[in-house]
C-alpha cells in the first residue's frame, strides 16, 4: 500500500469513527449497530427492516440494538457498499446485488426480467438466489443473515395509446430500468431507453417516451395514471431479494448470543416475507384499483408474445453474463436452468 493510500484509508476510518459509523457500546456493553438502507421509509420493505431491528433487540435480550438509517441518510453511496462494509465503516446494510456492477459485475447477471413467466417459479428459485448472494458477499467479508423477499409484482406496459402486443410496440419509444432491458427490446426491434423512476413521469408527459415498462401493482405510487391511460400485463417481476449484510469486522466483535439474535431475526423476516411474495389476490385488487383510477386494462400480451420476449431476454441475459466473466456466466447457467 502506498503512502497516499495509507493516508486515505486512515482518513476514511477517522471520518467514519467521528461520524459514528462504527458500532457504539455503552458502559453496560449494550451494542448499537448502524444499518444503512437506500430505500425510502415509505417503501413496504422499510417496515420489514424495522421489524428485523425489533426482533434483534428481543432475541438478544436487549444487549443488541439496530438503528436503521433509511433513504441513504448516512450519506453512503450504494455503489460503494461492498467496500464500505468490507472496511467496517458501517455495521450493516440492506444489500441489492444489481447495485454493485462496478465492483462485482457478475452480480448483475444473477437474475433478469423474463427469467420467470409464472409467479410460483420465483419461490423455486429463491433458495438458489440466497445461496449465490451469501457466497458472493462473503468474498467481500460480509456476513448475510436473511433478508427481505421482495413481492412478485405484475410487470406491464403502460402506454398513452392502447398497446398489448410486441408488434404494436415497434413504433413506440419505451422506458425501461436497466441496460439488460434495453438490449432485450433491441432484440425485438423495439426502441427502449433507461430513464430513472423519478424522471419517468415527465418523460411520458413530454413525449420523450410513449410507454413505460413498469411494475403495474405499484404504478399509482408514481402517478402513471395521470400520463398513461392504457396498460397490458406482460410477465411477473423477477425480483432479486434484499439481503441483510453485516460487516465481518462487526460480526466478529459480537457475542455468540448477539450473533444468534441477528441470524434468527434475519431468517424470521426472510420466512415471513417469502410467504407474502406471491399473492394473486393482491395483484387482482391492484388491477381493480387501477381501473377505478381511469386506466383501461387491456387483455394481456399473448402467450406467443411472452415466449418471444423471454427468448429475447434470455439472449440479452446470456450476453450480459458473458461480458461479466466466468463467474457471471456461472450464475446465469445456474439460475436459468431452474426456470426453463
């Protein structure tokens, strides 16, 4: 390590300590861990993280507390989270593999849209996804203790004009949320571009795009009904789970009872959220609600269109995995084999 790097590392540790990122202990040895989450407190997942904190306190007999900092309020960047936890600059964090493409590009190839065509398939894949993330984070000195299984929402095309076929999309400009999806639609001769969620409304309003590929179940939370009037279901969301990651530096400093409390609490939240992940009644109610908001819910994309989309997605997924190296290709082969 060069002198400059040493100074930088020491400076970072001093800064982290002064900001209180390192876990604190009171005179009676009660520990308080700082937990970073980039999700807004209004998100459903946030309630599950808070529940995790409550369970840790209960199961540790009050000897371990978890303070959750929502919406990135610790000032930490998601792209840096692997390095931050490895260095022990924060105790714990909500981990989402696709955020770490710079440092661990293979993680972006673990799961992709179009991987599943039935919601129930997601539950079959989950154990494998959990093992992959657990092993991958361990390479960064991060211990995983369960997490939040994201709900499998419907994904649809939300358009200004009635569109419920791939052919009908060929003269439209589509908003998507990832490079993989840009490549997927390119394989279908459909123009797509990544537009952040916060800019999606304006892009539709001003005609930058004609349609939004989005999670239909929660479309009302971003007011899509104000800028699109038609919707057609395409496939279920291949939702990567959120993992609870603990820095090994923090983990090794805890008592066995405290470690057990974290593990038990994380597993409990995982099991609880897994039971909520697939809910046909929730999706049906959401469709009814969107109709009440003035949306015309068109017949879903045809089975033939879904098959064509899945093939295009699979091709883009495979190419993305190849580009990330042998590890990413291994993830792709493992997960895709479970959904065929």
